[in-house]
C-alpha cells in the first residue's frame, strides 16, 4: 500500500470497505454462532458494556445503583475492579440469572503483580532478563486468576522517549526492538500456553497506539507524527503482541494525526483487525469513547458510540455510550448490526476459550486463592526480580559491596523506611504492611544494633532534618542514604516538567559527604531522574526503582554483595531537563552534533551528552568486550549475518554482563539512526574467565520501513557495534550485496 493510500485512511474516509468479520476456528465457531443467534440486540449490546465495581476505580466513577439489575438482564458483559473468589462468584451468580446465562468477564489492572508485587515494569526491564519477565508475568497471572480475575489490562507496551511522561514506569523504556521482546515475554507470561489453563489470564496490549509520544510528555496529550515514525518506532511491539496471541488490545487516550485512537479506523480496522488479522477483543480505555466529545471529534455521546463501533472498538469501558445509544443507532440504520455482531463474537470467543461457559465459577475457588496468594514461591520470585532490576550507576574506589562489613551502617532517608513507596505506583492489590523496607532488610542482614536510622527529611514536605541525620552519620562507619521521588510522582496523570529529585535530597547527600564517611546513595523512583549534585557527592549510587513486596531484601542482597548487580538502563538518563526528549537511537543530521558547537546540532549552553546512556550499568567486577568479528566482509541479502565477540571478566569476583549489539545502516533510502539495539546476551563469568558470544542478524534485524511503509532490507555498508552500553562500543563493518 502506498503512502498516499495510507494518508487517505487517516483522513477519515468511509470504513465500510474495511470491515472484516473475525475468523473463528472450530470448535469455537459453532458455539459462538449458536449463542449469538439466540441473542436480542439489547443482549448483544450488553456484552459490549463494561462497568467498574467502584471499590478501586482507575478513572472518574459514575454513580449507578442499578448494576446488579443490569447484570441480571444481560446488559453487562464485563466488570473491572472486582477481585476475590467470593466477590467474583457473587456477581457471576447474578449473571447466571440472565436469560441466556452468559458469564461475566472480570478484568483488573494487574500491572506488576497482584498481591505479591514485583518491580515496576520499567525497573524490571532493567534486568534485561526476558525469562524473568515472562516468569513474573506468569506469577502475577497465577495469583490474579486465583482471585477470580480473567483479564489483566497489561502489559503496557508504549515506547517512550520522554521521561516527563509519568507512565514510563509502566513500560519497557525507549527502545523499540527491546520493547518488542519484552512485550512478547509479558504476553506469553500472562497467557501461558492456553487460556483454558485456570492459572493464566487474558493479556491486554496497551495503549494502541503511540500514547508514549504525547507532546511535551503531558499525559493524554495529542500525538502528531509521520506514518514512518509510527510504524518504525511505536507499532512493532503491538504487532508482535498479535503474533504472540494477545487476547485483547486497549485503545489509547490520545488522538493520532487528529483522530482519537478509540475512533481511529486506520488503527483498529485497517491495521489491527485487517492487515494483522487480530481475532481478539478491543476495549476502550476508561471513558475514552465518551472523551471523543471533549476532543471535539464528535458532538455527543451517541455520535461517540457510532464512531467507536464503526472504527472497531468492541467494548466500552465506563463511557456507557454503547448501552445508552447503540441500539437506536442500529435501529435507525446508522450502524450496521454486523459491526455489533462482530464485536460480540470476539467477546464470546474469549469467554469460551476461558472455559466460562463450561463452568462460570472455575476461577472462584477460595481454597486455591488461599494457597496461592502471597505464597513463598511468589515472594522468592519477587526477591529475584528485585535484585536483578537494580542498576549500579557509580562505585568509586569499590565503595560497594559490603560483603564482610562488620561496622555500623547509618541508614538515612525516610524513603528507606516507607512501605508504601516500596510498593510503587500501579500496585493497588499489594497490601502496604506486607512490603519489606530497606530498613527491615538491612536490620535482618546486619542486626538491628548495627543499623542506625534517621529520617533525614520529612516524607511529605521534604523538609530537611539535618541534625539527626548528621548525628547518625557520625556514629556509623558507612552511610546509606535513600533519595528520589515518591511512588505517586510517577504513573498515570503524573507527568512532570522537572524530573530532578528534590533539592533537599541533594543537599542531604552533600551534607552527609561532609562527614568524611563513604556515602552510598539509593536512588528511588519510576522514571529517569536528574540528581547531579547527589551523584557528585556519592561514592556509590544504586538505582533501586520501586521493587515491590521484597524490595528491602532485594536491595540488601545487592548492598551486601550476596548478589552482584547486573541491571542496565532501559531509558537514557538526561543530564539536564533541557535535553528532553533524549534517546540513544537518534538520527544524524546534515550538521551532526559536535563538541565545538557552532553551526551544529547542539545546545549553546549545555552539553548534548546524557548523564547515563541507554544500556548503562556497572558491576562489582569489570568486563572487557572485544570488537566484533565477522567471518567475511560481504554477505548476501538473503543470508544471515553472524557476528561474534569475546567477553572476559577482568575483575576480582564473579558477575553477569549484558553484551549488547548495535547496528547502523550507513546509507538508506530513508535516513537511519546512528545506532539501533539488535541483540543482547547475558553471560555469567568467574574472575579471569572469558567466553565467545555470537549474534545472528536476519531480515528482522537488518531491515526497516521505507518511504512507502514497505519493510525492506537494502544492500550497502553496515556498522556493527558491541559493548556494555550504547555509548561504549567497539565496531566493525560489513557489506550486504545483492
């Protein structure tokens, strides 16, 4: 399809010729159609209607005392924010009183754990451990399913290059290639091998699409970009989610090139349900159908319902647009009933695949719930995920680890003793009292008498409490200080213009360094942060994100050296707010960046280099990665290019290194980034040990979208780079020939 044709699609031309009925294979096709044939139009529309249970709303709540009666009449297809075997059974019993006894779907935002809380997704992405990411998603699914939940509104797979956007904490960061692999791992973890497995849940790929590119990093803001950027940067994780069998997609809040995503025919009908042949369910985000009125795209709620159903949105989350206006639209001939039928068939299919028609209460088992929730194996998994997510940013003069430390530790900073902050944002099912703080972790490891704690600052106001902090520091042999942002400073509707940590926190670190003791800084938060003064006055810096239930124990494992940190940054950390948005895979210009400034692509008042590049992360040992080697200079277009490098542990302790491979197509029919991640391998090496690492580059790694949005591999010269992060690389070149 040509670029001109795609532009016509985005201009809002008629959607009728792009309607494609969902293809359902046996044994489900006959079952779905049998139920559909018995349904009235009102009952069909009821399946497209989703209400919240109000106990834990994630958007504006509309008071409604008739929900139970509507469920009994078959006018509700799904409920969200309902959990627990008893509560879900109670509502499912009401659904069994409806004429056709069609079961309810129960959905919930299980973002990084249900009751057992794992690291926030951005933090977990720092592990660069896809198997771990798959296992924590599976653990979250197991716990959610045991509490009666069928459907999680995760994973978020929005690529974002702007740390001001609060929801960066929910995704995998700035890199499309890595984000695509993380998206696949999380979908596979949530859904397992079959939705019929009662320990799995439906995944939801969100937010479709380009939500992470909101202008100025302001949540819900407009997105405006070229189709090339859309397809190259923001869509690949979603396409991979379809290939991985994601059961559902959620529309994003933003408009894209002037059309709200929930009413965007190009995204839903042309791409998702057409070109990609997605057979799952699309659901609006909370109220996003009704919000098309505020966008100025439609005049009223009924027109919003028409736009959404024609564009391909199957289920209405809390707008009440379908249940209030869709029947009239169908009866007046403004919406063909075939569009409603297609949406209903998709929803019924998932209910059959989950086994709910066979047993509506199969997820409502109090005994399984009691055995699963917060069980030892899930807590162990949370601790493993926590320590693998920590990133060592600085370690001058081997300030860490505290391997055989026998002295006194001054633990300073109210964040270090805050259970609610250990839990993090979007962890609404986790019980605050069950979180392990850094204080508790250190006291368990080194003894209460050897940990001298002081708040250092007021948790609510950040007002410094220097006398107590300095007193504790002077009585200790080493200082561990926790600084950063609160858990509610990142997440939905938590965009920030200034991502610097509080100035009081930076002043505290500086004052503590004035005691002459070694200072280890724990940086806590949900996004890249600016903390230059604190970093300068720290001997070591550990980025600890929000790690969840076992946070304090995981951080202690790293501080003590029981675990050698191996995390790498999934987002670039800027040195100055004026650099935002900043990302490693930028494109060269006609006047490339230069330290000489002048007529080059740079700033006159600040450097263009980040504080910490994408992929950065230190270890308690050191590694050396050789320049990449290839067995030949020229490779055919249809060949797979094999790249090798050698990595060796040059330090004094065992450790894990993430060897990263970057690629640059030096000349393309459209301009290419200066480097793109195209592979990584994690290797664990003893001191003095070395190993060869091999990468294979095929068409998925070598190709790109051209100006006509065709995925192509072009002949020419390529630069391949290997290293421990995106900046510190060694390179070689090869040719692709026809």
